[in-house]
């Protein structure tokens, strides 16, 4: 038995409350899975800033706070749905499914969209092996998420079915005087030849108290499947957020992950795609626009295990005020993964004297017939570009705004959901207009 | 490029013996293996060191006891038993020291001849002053008088401790403090000898200063310590090159190089490292765990590191620059080749502190057979480093499907006026380039060597001419038959 540190014992109460409260009446297999997750989490403990992967994202406030499970109240909640986006919407308020705010509508044949808690009961055969597949991956927060596994989005698209529009999962944290935590687990399964887009947005009411969001999404793509994932992080700026996206790609699959980080006090966003078959394409496209004292930490691990796959990673950040960011991207090309083509790029724009950007673009290559490149830049707006604008009668402030916005435009352009792109562009413009 | 020639050439290179593997039998005067305060006191006493230095060594040793050996680099090796190393070994005839070449042990001269060190007339022709380190004690120093006229001090470290204690005391540990890291601390406690260079203000050193290190007596770790101080407005180019005899046990080499450049000074430090890499199973090679750091202390100073790393079983070093003075410049040019079972985790650190500081990093990694090659570098721009500029390019080339090439850059920017760029590529040797050469009747091996040399051209260009020639030759020899 491991010795319990004060940090862990603080969370033991929440765990006990979970087991007796919302987590009660779980089938035996799920109870076992959670217990195993909790045991491993206790062994691992909370990472500290001494840990190479956690230098910037200081999670000690999470460790030190005794978070409680929130009481879900849906009356008067605004979940900010993208109304112009076709497809089902599921709302989760304070970690609980809110049917009255959700709109699943009619689904094409072969498509299942429901809260995970329901799928656990009705589709155990689809859910159990996949939920269990993350066991022991060494990420403390993923293990912790498993220990509280109960709710989230569940999507299953049958062979060769195309799900038009996008599935929206909206996670809202309501105002609360207590320090609350939510542990969401989403599961998206695309069978052979299926197509779907999933959007997850995390938001909170402004006056919400200190909170901790720990979300894990698992995305499985069968052969020839096409999947897309959007993550929008817009929680208030006292929120601690860890979100992890695990992607498993079989042969000939095409996957794209888009992320936009705007909110949170400390946000850690993990993206872990693994290409298990040949001819895969994996795109990771992300932006982070931290200001004030926000810390945005993007970590990415792309694994090429089979030949002839391509991966692309594009991350851009605009930092202002006292913001701190970390980009840690690693491409691993296994022995035998010949003809791999991988490109990684991280660019940072610093708008203030007090912000700090760190970047670690890494390549780990064990095959010889590969083409891998990575690039990283950190700097400010090119003065000659400003001059070009001024020479053409455009005011300097406008020129700066235009160039700053253009810096992340490339990331927007890769997002193919127009309504999402437009709303994000508005949010980013609002923030940047105050900073430039 | 049929697979049978592949196999054949792989066999050839795998069976290739280390060309510089010979042992010179010279009676050694060694301390018994083991390490404690007594050994350090004895070592210090043998070298007739002043009290402050003995205390400094002991302080380092006591600190070392509290440290743990780091394991973060991407290298694997059998743990080193620090108690089985003999911490001092010097060739006999120490009483007065040789006055001229005639007094030098003929076997030593024979060794140098094999290494091609121009110690006799050749030195005049090549214009190089050689402070040859045979095991741990400097045996002969040449060109001293000529350098002396200009006020340049170029001598062994022990000599400097006795003759120029004020300089040594002022700068020793000022760039690499005794508590810096596990191996640097060990070195601070037990360093045996090394070179000391002082260039007085405004002097441009008229020749390339050169030291050949050579590890000899069995079971002797080498703990060299080099200190280079370039005073205001001076310039010096320093060369370091190494070969080592064949050996069955792993040998630890934990050296320290400290460079201090004052206002307007420029130091160029070039290394060719070709120590024994171990046999085909990777047994018996040298562990090269070195701390090299330069401090651009004064405004407009410049430190440039150039290294060609082809030897050693494990290379683990990051020649770094601390750009403290305004407008100071740091450069790092590196070629690292890993073949057989060699592992290299190397790169640089550029710490920008002063205003308008600039740094350039060009790193070329080549992996063949089962070699594992990692670039690990840090570029940090501190808050006050206005208009800092960095450009980093690290390219890796893979020859064969069993090797690995890895890149771990760290970029940490805390000032918005900084411009930092990093580029890296990893690719196979160009099939079309090879085909082009073959089609024109150039042998496969020559073609590979030509392409690889071209790949490294940006680095070789930075080497002094004598070294560049040697580096090219070394690279060809190391690559012989490793590609098909």
C-alpha cells in the first residue's frame, strides 16, 4: 500500500463521495476499472514541476485543493449551442447529462449518440474494451479520470455510415461557491468507412468558483474512416483544466484534431494520435491565445507505428500580459515505419514584455526511409511588414491588429466547420483587439 | 543497391578494427583505485597544489557525495563504478621534467609519431604549438617562448596553478561552478591536469593552440580541466583532438572546459573527438561525459564551438555559451557521427542575457548501423536580452534501417523583442544523389562519403584548415562501407 500524501487524502473524500453517490450502482466491471484507475493514480500521484513534462503547468493547486463533486442544477443554464450547426447536441451541466438542454433529434440508421452513462448500460460490448484500453498508460490525470469514469459523450457510427454535420458535446460549469471538479470521459467510435465530426466545448458561467476539469476523449477510427475532432476551451480564468485526446487510427484513416484554447487558469491539452495501420493521415491543428496570468500547455505525442503514414502538426500561439505557454510535441517513428512523412510546426507571437513561450518540438526516429521536419519560431511582428502597411496609408494600430490576427488565420483556415470558425474568429478578435 | 551488397558492406564495416588501437607500455605512477578524501589530498599533494585548491577539491567532493548520477539523456550504458577508477596516473620521470625532446621517453615520442603529432620539426612546418597530454600530465610544451614574448600563457593546468595562481583562482569555476552537475563536480574534485591559456589584452594569438589528449594507462579515467581566458580585445583559436588505445573495460572521460571571453575578445574552440568507440557489440568504448561552457563576459565578445564527434561509445556533451555581455555572439557547429553501437546525446545551450546578443546553432547528425544520435539543445532568452537573435538548424541523416536520429530542442523565450528560429529535418541519404554519382562511375563508398561530406560542409568550413582535412578523412574512414 502506498503512503498517502496529504494531496491524495484530500481527494480521497471526493472519491469516497463518488463511489457512494453518483458512482454507485455501477456494473462490477466498471467498478473494477475505476478502482484499478484509482490505485494507479495513487501510485503515480500528482506530477510536480520537477517532472520534465510538467515544467510549466503547475498543477499543485489542483493537488492541494479538496475538490468536491458539484450538484448539478440546470435551471437557467445557457449552454451556448452552435445553432447553425446541424447534428445532435448533448449538454452536460456540472458533469451530469442535461436532457432538457440537449437535442439529439433523429439520427441516420447505424448511428448511436447518447450519454456515456447510458451506453455503459445498453452497449457494454462497444464500451467496455475501449474504456479499458487506456489502463496503465502512465498519465496520472487519465488514471484519475478512470477512477471517476461515469459520464460523457458516446458516439458510435456503423460501417460506411456518414454522419452529416457535427455532434456537439457542450460541458458547462455553473457558478458555485465550492471548489468543484468534473471528470468527463467521451468515447467516439467510427467503424470501417464511417465519417463523423465531433465538437467538444468547455465553458463556464463567469462567476463560477475555483474548479478543476479533467476530460479524456477516446477516438477510434476503423479502416478507411474519416474523423474530425474540435476542442474549444473557454472556461473562466480560475479553472484548472486537463484535457486529453487519445486517437487510435487503423489503416487508410484520415483524422484531424482542431483545438482552440482561450480560457482557464492553467490548461494542459494533450493530443495523442497513434497510427496503427498503413496509409494514415493525422493532422493536429491548434491555437492558444492566453492573456493575463494564464498558462497554456500543449503536449502532443504522435506515434507512427506502420509504414506510409503522414502526420502534420501545426500550433500557433499569441501571448500577451503575463501569459506562459509550453508546446511540447514529439513525433515517434518506430522501427519499420518506413516512408513516414511528418511535419511539425510551432510558432509563437509575443505581444508583451512579461510573457514567456517555451517550445520543445521533438523527433524520435528509428526508421531510415523517412522525411521528418520540424520548425519553431518565437518572435514579434515583423517591423518591415508594419512599414509596408504604413507606406500604404494604413494606421500602425490597424496594421498590428491585422498582422496579429493573420498570424493565427492559418489555423482557422484548416477548420472546415464554418460556423465554428466564425465564432472563434470573433472571440479571438475580441481578445486581441484589447491587446494590440 | 542490391541487398546483398548492403549485407556485404555492413559486414565489412562491422568487422573493421579500430585503427588507432595500440597501447604504449610506459611505467605509470598511479594511485590505487578508489575515491575518498584521502585520495584527493594525496592527488593534490603529488601535484604540490596550494591549500585553497585542495580545499576547493574537497568542497566539490563533499558536494558530489550528495548528488545522484543523472539518467535523463537518451543513452544506455552499464553503470560506472567510481571506486574502481584510479584517479591519478602519470608517466614516470617526474623529478625535474624533460628539458628537451631528447629527455622525453622515446616510447612516448613513438606514440606521438603514431598519432601524427608534430612534436619535433614538424611543429615548425605546421605552425602548431602542442601541449601534449599523455595520460594526465603534460609532458612537453612547445612554442612557449614565442608565445611568451606576446605575454600569452599556454601551459599545463598544474603549472598554471603554481605559476599563475592569481589567474587560476580568479577564473577557476567561474563558468562551470564546482556544484554544476554530477560529472563536473566529480571532475572538480579529482581533475588531474589539462591546459591553461591566457591571452593578454589586445593580443591576437599568432598560431592555433593545440592539445592532444590521449587516454593510456588501463583503468585510468581522464579528468581533464581546461581553462581559457581571453582578455579584452584578444583572439585565440584552440584545437583539441583525441584518439585512444583499444581497451576492454569502459573508460570514463569527464572533462571540463571553461572559457572566459572579456570585452571584444574572441575564442574559437575546435574539437575532433575520435576515441575508441567499442567493438562491434559496443563493448569497451569510451564514455565521454564532458562539460564545456563559455562565458561571453564582456560586451562584443564572441565564443565559437566547432566539434566533430566520431568516436566514443557514448558521447554526452553540450558545449554552451552564456551570452552575458551586450552584443556578444555565440556559435555552435557540430557534426556527430554514430555508427556500430555508438550513442550520442549532444547539442548546445545558448543563454541570452545581454542586449543584442546573437547565436547560431548548426548541428549535423549522421547515424549508421545501430547508432543512436540525439540533438538536445536549449535556447533561452532572458527578460533583459533585448533584440536577441537565434538561428538553429539541426539536420539528421540516416544510413540504414537499424539506426535512430532524435531531436530534442528546448526554446524558452522571455523577451518579446527576441527572434528565435528552429529548423530540423531528418531524412535518408538521397537516393537520387547516390544514383547520380553511381551513374557517373563513382564508387558507392566514395559517393556516400562525398554526399555526407557535403552534408557537413557548413560545419567543416568553420574548422581551421588542418583540422578540416583531418575531419573529412575521419568521416570517410568512419563511414567506410556503412551504406549500400
